[in-house]
C-alpha cells in the first residue's frame, strides 16, 4: 500500500505544481527510492481533481488489487481501501470516508482520485525542475538494537565485508552493536539536485570529511567519520533496512550514474557515500551550515558506458535491437525539396538495416513499423520497453527554413545512451558523406521514454537539395545501412 500511495501522491504533487503541463499531457519521470517507474498512461483532470490509472502503480510494486464490479479493492495485508466506481464514498480499514471525486472507468481503465490518498498518507518528495523528474522516498525506521548483523557493507565492492575496494577498511560491526562508539552526528538525507550537486545535511558535529578517488571503475568515495543515520533519514534504504544500504540512480548527468550510501564502519561510526561515474570527473567538497556539499565539476575523460550484456548466455546471447522508422501514414514528417516525404526515407533505410541485421546470428532486429502506418510516439517507446530491448535506434531526416543547412546529427537523451550515440554517429557520417553536425542531447519522446540505450539519427536535411538527393539514392541508403550495422556491432563488441 505504501508503494501505491507513493506513486499516487507523486503524481498529485506534480499536478499541483505544474497543472498546465499535466493538462498538456506531459508525463513526468517518476522515481521511487531512486528507481525509475515507467508510466505511459496519462493522468486525467476532472473538474478540479486529478485521477490516475491504477495500472500505473500495480505493475511490479507489490500490492494487491482486485476488481469486483463496481468496486476496486486495494490491500497490502495491513491496510485496505475500497473505491466504488461512481461513488463519492470510500472505505479505508472498514471506515467510510468521503471523496471529492469518485473513481471512474474510462476506456476500460479504472481511474482513481489523487486528492483522497494524498490527504491520508505522507511521503518525502524532491522535484527536479531541470529534468522534470519527481524523486519520491519512503521513510524507514532505523534498525532496532537487537538486529545485529553486518551493517557496514562496502558500497563500492558490493560485498558485506566492509573491507576494501572502495577505500578505508571497516570493522564490519553493526551500527547498534553495544561495543560501537557513539556517533557525534547524524546524517539526515542524501539529496541530488538533478544537475551536479549532492547535499548531505546532518545534525550534531563530526570530524573532517575524507575523500578518495578510485579507478576501474571510476568512483568518488566520501567518508563521514563519527556519523550515523538519523532516524528520519531520507531517501531510505534498500530492501533490508537493517543493513543500512541505499542508492539513488541518476540519468541526468553526463558522468554521474549512481549515488550509493551505507553505514560503513563502527570504529569510528562512519557513513560512506560513493559516487559511481562513467568518466573521471573533477569535484570539490565543502561543509557549511551543517550541510556537506559535493559539487561535480568538469568531466576529464571519455564517458564509458558498458554495452548491454545477456546474463543468460554470456558470449552467445542474442541482442534485441529495435529499429524505429520515424513518422508514417498521416504523419509524413519533413517535406523534401525534390517532392518526397521524410517518412519514405525513414522506412526505406530502416528496412535495409533490418535486412542486414537478419544475417547476424547474435542480433535480432524488431520494427516499430514495417509499412506506411502511423504509430504513436509513446507506443514506440512502450514497444521497446516491453520487449526489454538492448538498443533502440530511431531513423529520421531533418529540415530547416534555410536550404543551405546540411549535415548529419545524432541525438541522445540519457547518459547511458551517449556511448551508443558516439559510435553510431561516426558511422552515420561515414555512410552519408555529409557534414558532421555532431552528437547532441535532446528530449525527443522515443529516446527519452525508452529505458535502454537509445538514439535518434537525423541523416541529413531534406530542405537541402544536395542532402535530399543523397538520402533518396538507393545506393546511398545501402551504404548508410551498412555503416549503421557496423556501428551496432562495434558498440555490442561483436566485430
């Protein structure tokens, strides 16, 4: 139930802060305890109230939902809620409670009111304006004195020894071990601002912040001696709260991939924070007004994102690659100066790439469209996500108001897509022979809402006579397709 309420209230907060965007069918990125939640069904505004589909929160969130028309029963074993379609009265733990707006059924989807749950439950929320993301955290109680166990898991090594691969050795004692030294300070939160700064507010006083930079993989280790976690610490811990371990997944920074934290040692009591990086990155640490602040500065090395792996059949697994021919049918895309439409080029080159990938034993291509049909952007992303694809590649051509603009561009959205963009762009330019207009970052829906490495290729400008002639040349399309396949194989290390 807590997870259900968490996501519902998350959307309620978003609606209250940004009603205009929700009314325009903008779906925010949602994070629960650092893990992104996928949602492709948009919230609905009914009068002054907002409703959200139950399916948004039922998938993989661990609570029970039963439909007994016209009732919807929601339970987590200790708390139960009954909503009746069309009724302004709900039942929570056998008590009747009035609703401002009833649950409704819309296109075979049950929509539940947000305000009701937001008035009955609490949560901690952080809104990232830049990435339009909402980070929601559940509070957990600190471990009791009888929990025992090893609370000093090394967040860098992934083992529970507390010894070593991320810096200073830890004794491995429980944070509530009677023999542990009493900490002088308590960490209240780990907060990421969505840009380049991590804030660590605390109570009390402690010694000097200790930092260490580790390589292969790149990490920044920050130790806070004489520190433990405050009872109200957010953003909570992972599945076993007594282990006092947690993480925040990051996809809005060019090199920062994850923030991990743990109770590392009891001699002295130490909290460790580890920043997992995709490239060497300069940083600085300050401590003022009871807040330790870590600022990431310039990236000093190439961003390294490992290619996807197939854990079931290492070395022989088949990679799923989704090929997305942009536009289609009623959506023709850009209009070419030679009288053609972008959708024609997109589909033609996509089919050529598929034909070549069909010959590759370790790559299985999938198409979002194989004919001149229209597919919604959200549905393209959902197709790839449901397939659990390893890569997503969207094929497009560009246009500009000036007929002189020429060249090839490649777009990515998340940090985990940058390496794929770099590789494929190199081959795209080789295939088109056009000017290199570089790799760029953008928020296109199909590369933003997909969860795997995803790129959008703008092969050339149809508003330019020379570019258009090249892109609609059958021989040139074959060359572009060959280069894209080379790029895919290079990224997957299949050469």
